[in-house]
C-alpha cells in the first residue's frame, strides 16, 4: 500500500465520519416530533381490538414462562440453598461454588426464555407484534443473566464468595454501576429496533435513543474507571499483592482510554463498533488478569504468597486463551468467516493476520519461559546458599546448573521466537540462516579464545569438575571458592577476599579440595630419647578419645594415628594423620594438637629444640 492509497483511505474515512455526525444531528432534530407521533400511534394501537388481543397474549406468555421457571425452582431451590450455606475457605473453592450458582440460576432464566419464545409461536399475533415480543424477551434475558453473573462474580453481600479482587467497600457500588451500564447498553441494542418496527417507523427517534443510551453508558463507565481502579496493586481486603508489579500509571487511565476509543469508533463508524468493543474487552481482561490469577493462589497463612510456579503458568495460559477468544469474538462481530479473512486480498487484513500469528508465537514463548523460570526460581529459593565451611552436597550441583539452564532457555527461546516471527511475517529466513552461518564462522576464527573458553566450560560442567561453593585450585596461582559460574568463566573468591574471574580455558588442570574427604598429615619433632612405641600408643589413644568426643567425632571419618616417620640427628619425627570431610580438617587438627601438647606435658616430654611442627598438604579424594 503506497502513500497515495493511504491518503485516499484517510480522506474516505474522514468523509464517512462527517456524514455520520451529520446524520446524528438530523436524528436529534427530528426525534421529538417522531416521539410524539409514536406515542399517539402506540396509544391508539393499544386501545384497538388487536392491541387488547396482543396484550392478552403477552400476559399468557408471561404466565407460562413464570410457571415453567417456578416448576424448575421447586426442584432446584434446595440445591441452591445448600450452595448458599456452604462456606468457601479459599478463592478456588469460591470459584467452584460460583460456577454451580451460575448453572443453577442461569438454567431457570433460560427455561423461562425458551418457554416464552416457544409458546409465542402458537399465537396469532397482530402484524409486527411477534417480533417485538421476541425482542423484549431477549432484552429481559440479557438483563437477568447479567445480574446473575454480576452478583456471582462480585458477590456484594458475601465477600468470601467473591471471584475477583475487589475491595469490600466498593463491591456494592461496582455491582450497581456495572448493572446500570449493562441496562443502558441493552436499551441501546434492543429498544431502537422495537421503535423502528412500531406503529410509526421512527427511524430518527430510534437513532436518538441509541445515541443517548450509548453516550450515558460510556460516561458511566468512564467515571467508574477512575472511581474503582484509581489505586493500583490492591485486591479484596485492601492488602497489596506481592506478585503484582507496580504499574507506571494507575489502571484507570488505559481503561478510560479504551472506553473513549470504543465510543469514538461507534460515533464515527457504527459498523466497526462491535469489533472495537470486543478488542477493548480483550485488552481490559489482559490488563486485569495478573491480579485475578494471583488472587486465586492466596492462602490463609500467607495472603500475599504464591504457591510455586502454578500462578505464573496459569497467567500465561489465561492470556493465551483470552487472546484466542478475543480474536474469535472479533471475527463474529465483523460477521466475517475466518476462511474469508485468510483468503482476503486486502493488505491490511494480511498484515493483521501475520501480526496475530506473531502475537500467538510470543504468547507461547512467553508461556514456556514463565514455566521454566518459575520452576527454576522456586527450586533455587529452596536451596540454601553455599557455605564454604560445610561440605558440598547435591544442592550445590543444582546451584551450579540451574542458573545456566535458565539463561540457556531464555537465549534459545528468544532466537526461536525471532526466527519464527520473521517466517510468520513472510520474510524468507533461509538467507538469514546462511548469512548467520558465515558470520558465525568468521567470529569463530576471530574469537578462538572465546570459543575455547565456552567449550572448555561445557566439558567442565558436564564432567562435574566443580560446583558452586567448592574450593578449587587451577593452573598457576588461581584458587578460591567457586562463587558464580557463567558460560565463559568462573568466579573464584580467594581466602584473603579478592574475587578472581578466570576463563575456563585458563583453568587447566583443576584440583578440587572439597569433594568427599581429605587426609590431613602433620609431623611431630620429639627428642631422640623418647620411646617410639609409647608415643604411638599415646597418639592412638588421643585419636580414640577424639572419635568419641560428641563435638569432634562427627568431623572425623578415620581417627588420628601416628608412627615413627624418620630419625634426624637428635630428633625423632613422628607422622600423624587422620581423614575428615572437606574443610573440617582445620578444626580437627587444632583439637589434635591441643590434646597432644597436653599429653606430652603430662608425660614430661618436650618438643625437640629448635624444631617446628610441620603440616603436610592435605591429600584430596
């Protein structure tokens, strides 16, 4: 579509809007005179014989409808009272009870309508009266079903059965405003056709009534947007929902803009008002879905909490369903079959369908991302942070891999969404994939170190060489506790405090001192005169005492043992060793040295002059 066609289309739209406004002005000018004539003609028709006959048929019709509904309630009233007496302890229970309320009460209304319309076919109505009676019956059906839906969803009198997050102080007012708006909209939909088909075909009066009803409904809804939705992030009871992110502006502004937009579309072009109203309702539902979905996952112990990943998954699924229902309702409102829309040659229709496909793909990708992210975040929140003073367990493996899984999923979904969206828009992606392959090859040659780091990191993680919270030593002087792992590097916290970011390619051979167990060894230099067997038995006894100690014993896998290691001039060197979990050898060694020192003093044995106790490097598993 070129610029000339766009300008021509805009001029045609403005001309049609001008004619529409002029027609509405004429309707308002001729409406009073047509109203006077319609009243006189209706009065004369009611006073005639056909009018009396029609009124008699109408009374019989109402009697039969009421009788059928009364017969229904003789059997359904007891289940309804039982439902009303059943308490709801959670919003989900209230939803189940509300659906049963809708079925019971709505069935009675539908039986009344079916009986009235069915029996009306048996009467010989005056001309044009039968159609008016059916229209009036449908009008009554819409009002009654609307009241049942509003009373069940908002539940002004029973807050525990409320199905939407509405403040208790505003529930009755909101129900009243919604019913008033529905009455006005129903009047604008059903009353003008009755006026046009009456004794006097008052076309201008019907149009004026429609304008007055829709204008009053739009004004009422516009005021209600600011009266009931001016405070963001509130739900029933007035507490803030922890899962609700504070919007940039209150919800009342977009809702009011939707009301104004739909009214403007109807005012300028009545043909597209139904589709515009459907789109507005869909957008309004999408804006309020977050609060509604999280409202159903409140618990009594934690009113603001969430139960795992289900709220986020349900929110994404609900958005997808609402969009699909909105598209179907808009197609019905336009009275255009979906097959005709697909085969349409209009560029605007094709662009709209392609954008709709992109939106569906985005919703699906968003749903998958929400599900993966929620499950990962929930699992990570249940894992305590890695403690460098405790031996690693299975949770440290999850702390290592789950963040990488979340990042990989996000990148994969983004790439797939971009490619599928381009394909849905009609853009050929094969050249893009070929170009991406060439660019990737060039980047691979130019960034060999980056590729080496990423590949080395993949193998390190696949082989489970280290985890978050473990102490490792790499090539050169790289060592420390693993604090964070990314796709390219690992962050090591040195015991003196500095944080080193080491690429995987520079780690080289990795020594992990935090797995399974360690053997700690240290030497005791004693005078040459001591009895070797006596010292061995003393060390063994100290090891048995430490193993039986309730504080030190759990930190030892094998008890302390000692033996004569070597003899130097004037010195006997005894080698002591024990096995303990990783990072626990320091506490065990300190306790062992204290006990050995006390035992040597008690026996009158001193350390060799000028010699120090040598501590060997612990041997890892």
